[in-house]
């Protein structure tokens, strides 16, 4: 095994490790063991190493799975080119810049509806009442889910995302969720193939590149990837970003005085929260990274939150600054697997905070204590965040 310093509290595939703030461990790793073997995977802690690996899919493959402790799934995220590129070209038909821009009014209407539900109460749980509904409703609209079925969609998403952590107790619920989603999606796919509508599922059903189209099974798996990849991630950036703004009121006031600053501010929220905590790659040959020998078949874990606090890249990286520029973060990954939904996520974040700043200007935390994290080793964020504000009338009143 590698000859480098070790720490007993670093277990990069453990939910408990990610269920606490891991940045003390990452700071130590960047300084002492930036390519760190924890017994199951090599953790890549530095920004430059992470980017170099992301640009070399021939040496560091996705095809054996993005989890270090779970098998690959037939989704494009678990594929290498050329199959990955084939699917990406087809899925990209639903995420063109023009299509995303056209959705701003829809996003704003959904944000106002969410705020309307709590506006007169003067208090709510920010995570579940404000942050969680937005991506769930938008993804539900994308995938043709009826409003009354959105809670079921959330249940399926949570069960399948939990299974990606490798927890053996999650296999049964995840299997049931996959069967349920497959049956539901099958009905939507059949309907959209026969009668297209103005939603993402219709676009995917009829997407064509050089005569190539998505098969039924590919439609099911790629729509499922959109569900589990976009639901919790956006939720955690909204809630994590809001906590930082409200914990340091000067940041909130800067954006309230000039909402145009949100374009830059959103990038800092993404850097700070980094909702996708890690992605696995598998070495296809013996290779040296840093001063460590990685063997063919080894797991190589890209630690995005650590890269986004790298002192060699970000000035004063532990300072949250909505005016930070430049801000070349890797919250959406890097290279051939850069997140396709990044533009839509940025739109949802910007519009939600525009509406919150305008409609709930005195929003404040009930407690100054940082909220607890969910213990999950892939995507994690705050589980609850009570807030209060002066009651206001609903937007439509």
C-alpha cells in the first residue's frame, strides 16, 4: 500500500464521513497526501490533479461505474465514448441554450407558487418548503409527471439515489422504486411518442442525430438520470447558498441592493456547496498521479468539494464571497462528463433567489447553528433549516 501519511477519520466511501463537514480532512489531504489511499479508493484532493484526470478518460474510465462501491448502471454517466457521446448528443436536444432561456417564465411562476404557500405564515422549513419543491416540480414537468404524482417521484428518486451509496439495505427499496418508475415512465413515453407536448420527455422521444434515436430502455434510463441527478443537487445549492447569505447578512444585503450580482453570486454558491461530492473513475492502466503509483483497476475518487477549496486556485477559499471573480469552480464536473443540466440549474437558482430577495426581504435564520447534513456519500446537504420572515400576501392576491 502507498507510503504516505494517513488519518483514521478519512473514509471516502462512508456516508458518515460525508455526513459531517469534511473540509478539515480535505485541507490536510491537500497539504500532506493529495493523492490519498483510504483502503478502497484513491482520493484526488487537488484541483489540478482532478482536472487532469477528468481530461483523460482513456486512462480513467467511467464505464465501470461512478461509485467506488457499486456496479455501473446503463446510463450515459457510466459510459465512455463513443457510446457516451452518442447518448449525450441525443439528450442535449433537451438542454439547448434556447430551450433553457424559454423556460424562465415557467421557473419564475413555479418559484412564486412555492413562496405563496408559506408567504402568510411568516415561518417555514427552508429546505422542504422552498428549496426542495423547485427542482422536483421542474423535473416533474420535464418528465410528464402529473402534479399529484410528484411525491411518488420524490420517493423513487430518494430510494434510487440511496442505492448508489452501496448500502445493502437500500437494494430492495431501490429495486421497487426502479420498477415503479419504469412502469410510470413507460406510459409517459408511449403518450409522448404518439402525441408530443412541450416538455423534455417529448423532446427526448423524438430526438434524432444522424438518423440515431433513443430506444425505449435508453429513454427510461436517461430520464431516470435526469431525475436522480437534478433533484437533490439543486435543492442543496439553494438551501446551502441561502444559509451562507443569511449567516453573513452583508452578503444577502449586497444581492438585495443589486440583484444583477446574482449571476456571480450563484457561482459562489455552487463552489461553496458543491452538491455532487465525488465521482469514481477506474484506472485502465498503471499510472502515476502526484507521487503515487495507481494500479490498473484501482478506484480513483474525484473530490470536487476539496478541489473547490484548493488554496492554489481560489484566493482565501474558505471565505464565502458573492462577488468572487474569477471563479472557475468544478461543481458541475469537468471534461466530457460536464453536467448537461448546468444551464437549467443556474436558471432555477437565479430566479429563486431573485424572488426571495424581492418578496421576503427580511428572511432570517431561526438558529445561528449550521444545520445538520444528511449522511450520504454521493450527494449530501442540509436536511432542515427553519427560517422566519414578515408575513406577506401571496403574489396572486
